[in-house]
């Protein structure tokens, strides 16, 4: 029995061993059979990881390593379509549309992400100017968000140290401020004072300064601050502080009033609009207003701070927050800051915000980088973007680009885009500083060049209101008027080129029309009326005043009263009041004809203060228009409808349609011109008798000071049979324009209806001939011309 049991035990052990062998063999076979599938599974699992790495910026990956948390933007895939803004007629309409479109898109698409963040207690903040959410989270949070289909990418929010220009010298002081004998040479070099002489000092335009803040009480800035009415300050809608987490900053955090923590922002806004009224004429557009947003903590910025200021400029809101109002947006912003990819700022982070400002009709003027002179050193947003108007720096007083000014082409985004767009003085710039209300400092940099262009654009929009909402047309006008500087370095000499862009800004050339050009042997004829050879209130012969609606008075001649000054060329001007009742008051000129004539032009000076909206800069209540009759005075049409076009001093507002004004809904002059301005109109050909009509219409609202017209001048080319043969062209180099204090198109007083005939000299062709009177209001892109002879291209 024991022997049998032992044999059975041995057999059992053998069976166990055999079973184990078969199980092991089967396991090996199965493992080999399924191992390729596991390899495929591993590769499939790696693909999402690679997709996450593509959606998450390297800076975010680096700064969330080892369990660290970092701030990053979650940029949504669905962004607002702003293309319809291009077809809207006014800046107000553009601003309202863009603001609504951006906010509606963010509210409609961000809620799922915001809810996910709230449920997990993750710190976050929503933006709308770019449809994005700023999040402070770990790598796990970043990866979870990156897996979402509604997320396009994650980009970092690095701290950027802006290398701001240091002061070359301080001038002035609290007790003995320096008073220069003349306008600052950098301002004169742009010919801005010549534009002031035409009556355009920036009035009606607001510049926004995005910088280290502003010392608003500075003597050269206080009168221009939009929040100051001469008695009290109101910082709501006029100032915003995007610095919330600084340590030891002299302005603190969330300053409720404009404050500059280092001086840079006070200097740049001074170059744009500064003037203390006592000789310190440091700004390009001293009649403009300014508002400010602090986006740097003593030079330290972040993409979030930059976006916050751009969002506030799009629709300013009160101190502490509240509903934004796009009607209070600035017309132009000056931006002397940068966001380098080398420090973690993604190339695309700010682009949509810059483009949103342009869509809203806000001109964003941006400094070129300051890492020249090598080619393709233009690398940092926002200078690289097409929508940014990028400014290079010149050595002041010379047409030489400063060595520190960065060059194009832009290659960091693969665009090969030509930059800068234009240049302005950028060395030894004297402007306001933040040490006291009378401090001034001399600085150099592309930061200093930038506000020259912001101020030049301000003067352009003041003198040519029809361009105010037209970003591309305005840039074209300034570019084509620039004094071209040819450089062979970094590409073709242009224009434009990658060193000087279109050249040195010349704002006088941008706002004034070319002289009328007559055919050879034709004569340039002129007739004037300065309202001086009469005894007020009588009008000159053949001038007719009527009231189509409303009580007297009618148009009269006047030598005193408001608006001030009462005359342009003493002793008299034509005048009409602005009453608080519905009126329609008309002043018809003498008859004239351009039979068998060429181009014709009307120039006159006007000073008006007519009731207008204080909240909507595009809306007027009472206003004046210019009309033309081509049938001897039987019927009149608006000058634009009759075929004329403004080149300078055109209509600046639209008359309200709900207050009973006889010219409701029409473009007109309204508001306050703040003195005499020059208006230039290219007239259509008139083969029969014509008359001009200055027409003022009011509603039942408040009264105002009225409207004055003076120094009326009509010039035209009179034909005398077949024109002479054109002369053989000879080359004459284009001279440098020398600025003068007196506007060249403002005619002096002459006897009533005196016709002056000037024979047209035989024309001599120049390297860039002056074209016939420009018929279009909005400049059109021109073919790229060859470099101007007489100015060799620089290497």
C-alpha cells in the first residue's frame, strides 16, 4: 500500500511539473503574440503627449516643472470675427461693434472653462480683447486644459524687464524751470509748428499713453489731461492702473490717479502733447488731450498687463472697474514697451489685441526694438505686427537712422515683413519728467521717437477729419508724405526699406495739398474776399444773407466778439450766431465761373463753436455746412455731393437726427475749432455761373458762440485755347522743406472780388513732379518709386 502510494505521488508530481511547463510555454507564446500590439498601444499613447507639447508653449512647460505653478493664458480656439468693422463709417460705430463682438464671443465660449476652474478652486481671470483666460496652475492643470477641443493653445505670462532709456541729463527744477527760446528742435524737424500755424494743434483728438504711468500734474501735461477741466480732476475713464502686485513701488498698486513710477511715461506723453504755455513747447500736438494706463512696474511688464491696458483703451471704464464705454476710447495710443519671445512672450500672444484696436479705429503707434544696427533685429511684439505702426529712431537733426534702432525684415514669425514703417527724431529728446511739476529730462531711444508719430497722426486727424477712422489710409498719407531716406542695408533701398521705412515724418506735407498745376501757357487766376472793405454789419457786394427758418439776426460782418479770435485777417470777418431755437441761416457768395478752365480750389479760414455732444465726439447738435450751386444760385447741394472734396479742415461731426435740426443726419462742422482753422476744398468744374453757400443750422437745445468765416480764396487754371507743347524735362533735385511759422496757403487780405492773373511759367520736370490737385480725400497706395535722385542710398 505504501509502495502504491509512493508511485501515485511520483506520478502526481510529474503531472504538476508537466502542467507548469505547458503553462509557462503558453505564457511565453501569448506574450510574444501580443507584444507587437503593446508596442502599437505605447506609440498611440505617446501621440497625445506630443499634441499637448505642441499646444503648450515651452515657457509654460519650463515653469511648471517639478510641481511648480505658473501663470499662463488659455487661448480659446473660437475667436471673434471683426471683419465687418472695416465697412463701418465712423470710429464710434467701429468701436461699439468691436467691443460688443469681443465681449459676446468671450461670454458665449468661456463659461465651460471658467466653471471647470471654479470647481477646482484654480485662480483665474477672463480677458475679452483676446478670447483667453489667465490661469495660475500646475503642469497637470495645463495638460488637462490643453486636452480640451475648445482650447487652441497655452501661452506664458512672463515678467518682462523693459530696458528703458536712462536720462542723459536733467534740465529744469522746481524753482527755476528752463524756458527754451524756441520750439524743441526735434519738434521743428517734423514741421509740426507749420501745421499749428494752419490752426491744427490736435484739438478734438485724444492720445492714450501705455507706459510707466504719467505725472498728470506736470505743468506741460495738466491742461492737456482729459480728466482735468481747469478746476477739478475726474480720473474715471481717463486713467487705469494695471499694476496689482508690485512690492515697494512708489505708486503702489491700483493707483486711483495717474502716477509715474520711473519717469518714462511722463516723458513720452510729453513728446506727444506737452506744452506748459510758458515756452516749454515739447509736444507735437499741444491742443490734444491725453489719457493713460500704467502697464509697467518700474519697467517690468507682463503680457497680462499689456492686454489689460489695451482692453481698457478699447472701452475705458471708471476707477475700480465698471461698464466700459467705447465712445471714450482714445483715437491713438503711443506704446514704448516690448514683449520679447526670448523672455517667454509668445509671438502670437498680443497680435489679436493689436488687431482689435485697429479694427476699432484706434491707431496703435509702437516703438521699434532698440537692438540695432544688425538686420532682422526687429523681433519683439508688438513692433513686428502688420497692424502696429512701428517707429524707428533718427539722430535728431539728421536723416541718419540711429545705430540702436532695430532693422527688419521681420523673420521671427516667418513673414519677412518690412519694418520699421516710418522714422522720427529719437536722440537727445527733451521732454517732461516725473521729479516735479517743472522737471524736464533729455532721453534717447526708439521710445522717444514713437510719440513723435503719435503726435503727427494726431495733427493729421485734426487737419483731415475724414481720415480719423481709416487706419490704412492714414498710414498711407503719413508714409507717402515722409522724406524718403534710402538704405541698401537689409534689403532694397525702397521705399520702404528695412532701416528707415518710408522715411522721416513730414507732417506738413501730409496735411497740405500740392499746388494747382496748370497746363503750359494757361494762367492761374485768383479771387479773394476778406470782408474788410465794408462797414460792419454790411456784407460785401453780391454777398447775400437769408434766414430760411428762424428769427434774425442774419449773417453779418463783425470785428469783435466770440468765438475768439473774432477775425483772421483784420479788421472784419463774416459772422453768424448759434441760437437755442431751430434756425437755418445762409450766406451766399458772389457768382463765379470756371468756363474753359482746369482744376479749381477754394481755401478759407473759419472759427466755430457750435453746440455738440460732449459724450460722443462724432455727434453734433448745431452745425455748419458748405454748399455749392452750379446754376447761378437756384439750387444748392452739399459740396461733397456736388463733386467737391476736402483736403484739409473738412467736416468733423454728424448732426443728430432727433432734435429738429434742418440739416439733421448730414456731416458738418460742429463743436469747437478752438480758433481759426484752414479749410481747403477741391472744386468741381463749373461751366456756368456758380455760388458758394455757408449754411448754419441749429436745433432747440442750448445756444453757443457761433461761426466766423474769413479770408475766402478761390484759385483756378484758366484756359486760353490749346495748351502749349510740354517742355523737355530737366532734372531738379527735390529740396529739403524749410519750416516757416506762416502757413503758405493762407492768403492775405485783398480788395473785394479782385481777380489776380498769374501766367503759368514753363514747367520744369523734377525728380518727383508735383501732381495735379488731388481729387480723392483718402490717399491710395502708390507704386513703389525709385529712390530719389540726389540722395545716394546708404549701405
